[in-house]
C-alpha cells in the first residue's frame, strides 16, 4: 500500500481521528501547566474541557447536542464542579422560554397556519417579478420571527418553485390556465427586450416553421430564446436567495427567533446577576432593538437582489394571470379557515402580547403585579404551550356549543396538539445545546477561567468602541460562514462580554451587534440550513451565493453598526457603563453559552 493510499484511508476516518486525538493533544495543558502552576488547576482543567468541546463543535465529529452533554462527564472528573451543580444548568428559565416557543411553533406548522399566511400575502401583493419577490420575502421574514428559519424556508421554497415553473409558461398557456382551460403549446411568448417586429416565434417543433422564414428570422428566434432563458435563470436565482435571506434577517427580530439571541439573553443575565444588576433585556425590549434592525436589513436585501439580478430595466409581466392562478390554487387547497387554525392563531397572538407587555421598561407591565423576580418570559411561553394540549381542535358538540342542525352524538374531540406530534416535530437537541452551554458557563464562572480570559484583553483599552464594533462584527460574520452559528455564538459572544468589561465599555455595546452578526451567514450553501435548502433546488451555483452574500454581509454589518450607535444606544443607554464595570479589581463572571441555531433552525 502506497503513501497516498494510506493517507486516503486515514482521511476516510478523519472524524474518528479528531475524536481520539483532540483530548490527547490537549492533555499537556492540564498536566504540564497544572504542575507548574498548581494554584490555578481548576481554571486549567476547565480550559482543557473547553478546548475539547470547541474542537468537537467546530468539526461536528459528533452531533452538537451530544457534545453539549460533555460537561456532565468532564467537569466532575476534572474537579471543576460537582455533577449536581452542573446538571442544574440543563433546564434554566431560558431553556423553558425556548421550549414553550418551539411548542407553539410546532402547532403553527402542524395546522399549516404558516402556509396560509404566506399564500395570503402572495395573493395580496402584485404578480410582477419585483413585487412577487417581496411577496415571498414578507411572509418568510415574519414567520421566521416565531418559528424556525429551517421550517419557514422548507415551507416557502416549494411555493417559489411552483411559481417559477408557471413563469416559464407561455402567455397564452398562462391565460388558458387562468381561465381553467387546457394549455395550448402552439402559442408563443413575447419579450419586452425586443421591438414588436423583432419578436420571435417559438413553435413546438422546427417542422412547424413556415417555409418563408429566412435565415435572419431563425437567428432571431435563437437569440430571443437564449435571452429568455438567461432572464429566467436570473429570476430563479433571485427568488431562491430572497427566501433564505429573509428567513435569516427575520430571525434576529425576536428573542426566540434564532439561537444566538437566546445565547445573548443567557449571557447577559448571568453576567449582570453576578454583580446584583439587571440587564433590562427581555422579549419586548429586544424587539425595540432587533425589529427595526431586521426591518431595515429586510428592505435593503430586497433592493440589493433586485439591483443584482433585475437591474433597472422593465420586467416582463405577461404571465401575471397564470402566477396568480397557481397561488390561488394552492391557497384554495387549504380549504376554509378551520376551527383549529383560528384557535392556534389566537394562542399565538396571546403569547406574543404577553411577551411584549410583561416588562416593556417604558411603562409598567403585567409582571409588576407579581413579586419581583417571580415571573419571566418563560411563564407565558409554557402556559400557552400547556393550553395547546387542552384546547379542542374542533368546535365542541355539546349543550349550547352544538349547532341546531347537528344530530350527531356528543363526543370528545382531540386537542390542538398531542404528544406524538410534539415528539416527532420538536427539535429536542435545542434543549441539550442550551443546557450544555449553561453548564459550561457555570463551570467557567466557578473555576475562575472567566477572569483569566478577561485579563488577556487589556491591550484593547483606548481603541475606539464604534470601530471595534464594526471590526468584531466582521470577524464574527466571517467566522459564522465557516462554522455553525451554534459554535460561533457559543464561543465568541462570551469572550466579547469579557472584552467589554476589560476595556471599560457597556457589555451590551459589544454583545448586541455580535449576536446579530452570528446570524449573517449569506455566502456559503452549508453555512445555514436555509442556504442549503435553496441551494439543493439547483438554481444556484456557489459563485452566485458568494456574489450576493458579500453584498448582504456588507449591508447587514452597516445596518448593525448603525442600529447599535443610534436607537440601540438611546434605548439601552449603551453609552453608560455600569458601575461594576468601572469598579477596580472587579472579578467578572463570564459565561460560555451554547445554543441552537440553523439546526432548529433559527
């Protein structure tokens, strides 16, 4: 066996090699350094566990959620923290907030409420390509605030494909389909790119061409067909990218919209609570910062894709009727608004209102009616989730609820959700990922590793904060293109919290923009599940995603920098540094928090 064959076989087992060699290669850290500096053994052992988890997360040699279970094994064996204290981190209130939100999202998907909302919006907007793109983006953007980006994209992209197929139909076929007739393949398609006398005629076969058509006319036919095909391919690329981009920017608007936001919530809570302070970050206050940022990025993404693929020319609107017919047909297949859909919608609206009004900061919310610290966003989240297992999915058929013309016998009806549906659709890995991150965070705080990390950033003092924000966001956005946002958020956001404390700025000033930047993976198909889904439909090349993604990254980084230094600065008072940050010799507790991301994905 040659050297090349041996390397090829080793490469085939690269995952196994990473699993085995990572703990071995990192072993000198606790052995040698621990012997040299025995006072800081716990910190060094915690760092050893952190290195193993970071490598496993980045390489994904084992499932991310399985890696999140490592603190239960490593921390007690390395003498960092007891197993009892470690395990308490796997079901914190932030986890329960996410669990409740995901259960409500499962109910929305189960009853196809998200598809009805999307098709209704498409019927409302125009059928021209530019407005049709907005029609695809708007429901995707809104739904991604509440349900996973992956589920939203997977639901929208087949609708996009059906419309794209219709856009390829000839105008007369288009009219016949809209009228319910049989398409006539002998009719032709005109194009706005040529003068009327230069419009080419495409027939079903070359034999049908009239003998009087000369060579110039035949050339004109071929040119027109080529131009039409190029324009159609551009449209396919634009419509595909608009879905994954709007899903990504929609997730940053709400606290439960994407995993990095949950990381941020857990990070700042532990960081501030360690100093008997509150961050003021909850569902409603985050929307004050995240929603305008998301909306601005959404509008600019729509304009960017139009400029990139459509330019400033007038688009062909000849097949609007057929497009509308396809969308209306899909909408009619859903039938009338069912009792279950209305019930789920009511639950969804109530949950959103309870989240927004619990503690809006600028006025007292309903949380003020209870003892301080006893309620949180997890309370309404779980309450609504429980209600979904109780509320009937059909109109009750007893006593006054029964219709007069209904002669059937009263009987129980199934609830809106059952446990079988939840167990099959709920992303359980999210709970383990969050729990593993909180366990790692707690171990870093208890061992003192967090203070070590903070001391390494002293050299950044005096650096302009606004410039630092843009540079750090660019680094985070570049990193998340190559690794999952689970890994990026888990490892970088806590470090930025330490950096902020060390250089004496408000921790939220660095954590907020970095949180948003971890979601900005627009350039590579495997960077996020939405990117992978649209890429799998075959309309895009990697170069297409790279070209569009570079522009989106620049746009979103600019929007985040603007948001942080304007409305974010004003509402959260990011220019004011907490007293405990300015206090000398302050030992700061850092968290290293994992999360769920495109894997749910948000």
